[in-house]
């Protein structure tokens, strides 16, 4: 039986991915990543043993390692006969600034070509391939779970929300293209309340809610150049953050966003009274 590897960040996506891999008849060996010595980081060591427990409960073999133990991570996969891996869950870029990065990880960072998320991802993907590990596309694992063009769930948008969504998509798309990174934008009444940086999507949504109060519009897009080794995902955790921020609309990019736990998400969208919609290039201002 084929064994695939999973590099597991925070959130529900790794568990869902393990189940999807098992449905294909594969064994799974997962490594749950701890961020290293950064107090307060959502990926610090305090939350990774529970993550490994959840992955084991889903049927995977699992070990916890730190982001900086790059050589050890590669060796663990190869020792188990793993040749293909998936990167699943939230992996904050701030983890790469911890002081515990091993020499191999530092070499990859130092030798990457260019700036931005795409260059960073490609550097590690290329190095892993050189070491005998192929990083597979998430879209291959989550078949039929991409948000299609024209998708809409929940209530209809008001004219003001429609205008904010179009404006937010234009801002997010341009920033994502310039920064070569995924981008979340929170807008209300034509005013940008929050833009995503290294803190991640959830923190950006919360900040927008704190600044703008109820009724904001959240738009999430993926970097244009990025290959689909990692895709933005919408699930129950995302909706919980949107509800916490009291946002009224969540707009995600069609064909480049995963919709996980679909039935539960659609039910929760209706309960919250929000709108979940797909956007494309036609929706820009």
C-alpha cells in the first residue's frame, strides 16, 4: 500500500486531508509542525500534541517536529518510504524567523530566487524534490472541492455590500499580484479596514471587525503565480472567525479556493445570516 506524507499545520484541513488520502487507499504519515520558540504564535508547541492526537484518531501515523528541524523532517519521510507529500493547514511565515532553523533550512532561505510567498514555496519545493520528496497539489487530494464560478450561499448581498465586494476584490487582487502572495482585505462603506500581512487571514478578519464593527465585507484571494501546493480553504473555522468579526459577507476566489465540510458550511452560513460568494476577474471595479 502506498504511503503519502502530510506536513500538518494548524486547523481542520490536515485531518480532512488524511481522510481524503485514506479514501484513496493510501497510508498516511503526518508531521505536525510546531513553530518553535515564539510565544503567542498560533503554531507554537502548545497546540501540536493535540493536533497529532487528532491526526492519529483519523488513522494517520504522526510525529510532532518544529519548523526548524528541516533535515529531520525530510529524513522521517524517507525512512518510511514516503516519496509524495501534501502541505496542509495553516503554516505562519513568522515561524521561519525563529532562531532554531537548522542549517539546511537556512540554506534554502538564503538561496531562494526572488521575494514573495511564491519564491519561498518554490525554493522549498525544489529542495524537497532534490532530496527525493515530491510536493503534490492540494487540488489532487481534494477532488471536486474547489469553489466554482457563480457559487453563492446564504442571503443576497445589498447594493452597498456588492460595491464593497467589487472594490475589495480589486484591492486584494492588485496587492496579491504585487506582493506575490495571498491576500485578505476587509472593506466597509468603500473604506479598507484591514490588509493581510504575515499575521494571517484570521487575524486580519478580526482586526477589520474591531475597526469597522458589524457589516464588513471580507475578500480572500490567492497569489496569481502560486502553484496549488497550498490553497485558501473555507470551512467551519473560517466562518467562526467571520462571525466573531461580525462581517456580513465572505467572498472567495472561484477555482482557487477549497470549500471543505460543504454541507456543514452551507448550514452554518444560513444560521449566521451571512453571504458566502465566489468572485472572479469579472467582479473587479
